[in-house]
C-alpha cells in the first residue's frame, strides 16, 4: 500500500533537485484543456507527454503545462511547443502515440514532426 | 463526453479559473443514485451568469464568456434521469463565504448513464496542472471511501511541487489502490 511515509521519502529525495519553473529558459509544451480539448481526448495526450518527458529525463529542460481554449476547437487535441528563439509549433489532432513521436523527434531530437502540425492539417 | 470523469475534469477547471483555493470533488453513490458535487471557494457568479452557464442559448447580451462545459454535464445527468443544480455566492455578496457548488445526480441503473470512467486520471491531471491550488477528492459508496486531500500532502511535501512526476505517480497509485479495495464486493 502507498503510505504517507513513502511520500515523505519522495520529498526528501527531491528537495535538493532543481525544478524547472515557468519563465526559465527551456521548452514549454502547452496542452489545451478546455471543454473542446477534453472532449476530443486531451487528457490521455497530456498524460503521455508528462510521462514521456519524465521517462526520457527531460524534466530539467521541458515543462508540460495546461491551458484553456486555444480557439481552434476543430483541431483539438492541440499541443503547442514554445522554444526560446524559435517559432511556436502547433500540433493538432494529437493522440498519445503521436505525443510519443513528438517527444522523441522534437523535444529530444530538435526536429519538428511536420506531418502533425497545423500547417500539414490545413494543406 | 465519453466518461463522466471528463465532465468532472472540465467543471473543476472552471473552479480553478474562478480563483478557487480549494476545490472539492465529491462523489456519493447510494441506492443506484450517484451524486456528484464540485464545490469551490472561488469568486462566484452573479445569478444572471448562473442562468447563462446552464442554458448556453440564453443570453442577456451579445457576448458571453461561458462555454459548453456545464450544458454537457446537464445533458449527461438529465439523460440518466438526474438533475443539475448550481448555487453560487459572489465575493461581492459575501466576502467571507463565496464560491460555487455544482451538483449533479444520476441514476446509475439508467440505460443512458455515462460511466464514471477513469476518475483517478482526472484528479491527477488537475493536480499536475494546478499544483498551487488545493483539491479534496472523496468517493463514497456503501460505507467505503476513496479520498485524497492535497492540503495534507502539501504539509508533507513542503516546497516540493505537487506536480512533480514522482508525486503525481504516488497520488495515482495511492488512489488506484484505494479503488481496488473499494470495488471488491464483500
């Protein structure tokens, strides 16, 4: 059984760890979590991103956060990637599987997965 | 929405947006009736706004700030023979005790009852996205209970964020283990 003592141990392990905070230089991954996003399947996409970023040890470099309606409800679930000094990337109609590829190729590899972007969806 | 847990996530997001310090998500099941209450201490809504969030096609002005979240929950409960009520007190009306309570009932034996789905995932998603606000989740049924209160966890964690991956995983397992027990028929 999970116990509060276990949570205490997690705290002791983590208290000295540097945690990426908003505003620091780093990649920001933002998932639309308004009614439109949630209804279209944003929850598993967000969870896949949070899990993947941590499994790949990217948490010092990449933050995953939630936002409201981005205004392109027909393209939900929408994931935006903000990188310092680069143009924003907007991924549309995301799935947990697509999220895994974005982690591997974009967040780790630095290469935008062009076929999942809004540009490709509208072409 | 395919799962009631997605409506819960959606409605609770409204509470966070209303500036809630504590959002309570309470589910009680008794005699085939499920009661869902989402109670926050946020800024509250004027009566006119309460009316407009329930009926998306009611309007007193040409622009609205409200969306389809509450109407979708209303649809889900009414198709399962239930009822949706909203009570709200604005900070202007009562600076001490303000906030909003959304309550929805469902007949779980109704053919159009939307299954609860992965409610644990909705709770961890809320905590991950809003680590600086508190959530109390409690699901009760036949004397059994599943619950988590981030205020209690925060006391242990001190300045370690609730959104830390290890913490989120701990909360996920903590709730799922409680549900294993909860769902065992005795």
